[in-house]
DNA sequence: GAAGTGGTTCGTGTCATAGT
DNA sequence: ACTATGACACGAACCACTTC
């Protein structure tokens, strides 16, 4: 009697695993939107991946969607390790970054998104400055435009913001810095626009809604 | 406490496709 | 050709929380 547990992975399954590993974790709604599935279908697909021990499902907050993350087996071959645990402090911020990714990728299909996880990995690989600020993402366009993406849900100190922006200003490889934030943070960042032409501010709620 | 809500799972059925 | 598995759709039901 043989125990058959083989699960055939479709190209979409692999794409889902790659998508999850890029962000570390995501909700069913991100999966549904990214891969254009109905809610029922999205749950079914994810159930299959859970059964194959490639994906874990965890409920973090009640009355909110659970999250999907990769197991060690699922992360195998993706180039990134599975997330050891969910950092609660940045949980909602993280989900907003994925929403923003989905919105921007629908708007700019030719963009290449480099996630924060990738950026950290590259930084570690180069052995340069393990400390310091890492952008939420960098997007590259075919015409070699390089945009830094920052999502800010809460107010950072003026000094901290100033430091971060100075860093970007000094980096000539960066074409623009796109900041996505709620209105109260918007006000706080506005003065920086005068001294930094590359800085673009967007209302996070409006961009994600659209 | 009941009703409503959101997230999730389960069962069922049909059709398509890959592997042997 | 046969078999296993995946894609897709939908209703029903469960659970825990929120609202009235």
C-alpha cells in the first residue's frame, strides 16, 4: 500500500508561492486579486497548497482575514527563507504595501517590483550596512527609471524622516521617491517637497481604493 | 440575546488536462 | 484509454465577533 501524496503544481501554484515569498505573507484577498480568482476558488487553491504542506494559514486578528505564509518546503527554491514569525508591529503596514503593489502593478504592468525582503537580502549578501533604513520597495521601469516606494501609516519624527530623505537625495541612481500615506502624515511630509524635487506624495487611501 | 457580518471550510458536480 | 488531479462554481454551514 503506497501513500500517494503527490500534488501537481501548476504554473499558477508556483506563481502563488513566489508571490507569497516576495512579501513574506499575504491574505486571501491579495491572492484573489493577484490571480483573478473568486473567493471560493482562492480558498480552494490555497487549501490544496496547505495540504501539500507548502503553505501555512494563520489567523492573526479576529474579524480580519487570516494570512498565508510559506513552509520551509514551500519556500524551497524561491530564493528566500520562510518567515520565522509574523512581526505584529508592522502587520497592517505590510498588508497595505501588498495592496499598493497590486494597484501599481495593475496600473504599470511593465514595472519590476523589488520587495523589501529582496532589498534586505541583497543588503545582507553584500555585507554592507546591516543597519539603517530599507525602503518598502523599489520599482524599476524598462526605461531605467528607479523609484523608491515608501508607505507611512504613522508619523515618524521629523529628524528620522529628514535622515531617510537625505539618504535618498544622495543616491543618484534613484529617479523619484513615492510616498504613500494618510492625510495627517501627508501634511508632515509636504514641507520636504520644497527641498527635494524627486519626492512625490500620494494619499494612500485614494490610491488603494482606485 | 438575537441578528448581522466576515472569514473560512466542506461537499458536490462538471469539464479539462497531464501522466502512465 | 484510463486515472488522477486541477479548474471552476455554488450553497450551506460553522465560528467568533460586532451591533442593535
